[in-house]
C-alpha cells in the first residue's frame, strides 16, 4: 500500500495494468488510448475506473499528467524529471532528457533563497516526421 495525503492505496490489478501500459509506451497517450489498451487485458474495466486510477497514480508520483487545456491530458509513464517537445503539426510529444535544466532549478533556488517545488518548461515546433526542408 502507498500512502498519499493520509490515504492508503493498494496496487490493484487495474492500477498495475494501467501502469504497465504507460511504462511500455513512449507516446504520451490520452486516457481514452490507455482505456483501449487496458480493455484488452481487463475487458470489463470502465473508462471511469481508468480515469480514477490515472489520477491516483499521478498523485502517488508513479506517472505524470501533461495537461494541455481544451479538456484533455496526456499521460507519461516516465515520472522522472524531464521535459517535453510537442509537435505543432501532428501533436506528437517527445521526451527531452537534459540534466542542465534540472540543475537550473537548484541554481534558481540557491540564487534567490527560495525552495522550488516544481517548474514547467515546454518546447514546441516540428518533429522529424513533420519537418520539411
């Protein structure tokens, strides 16, 4: 069981399968995509159960939720600190592993005498598939 905000959550079959689906993709899927994949392993799971468990996994720090407004989010099975590049043409989201930006958070905290809880830095443009020369 994992304790989040005083609530203990067990690792249910549903959570385990949702986490497995997210850890095995690099596509940063929507909840509906996750639901379609999970239904192949748990046919009677509801969309509401998937949404509820995605929220719990996010609150537990197991996954990341990438909120892009307009009423939808994408989910990332890689919960380590990293950044994202979003293609403005096809919507593809790519991971950026750049330790210098994570060090920047520590440097800002040191320079300003603050405690940085989190930050958000995003990159937008054209992915390799959409870039034309």
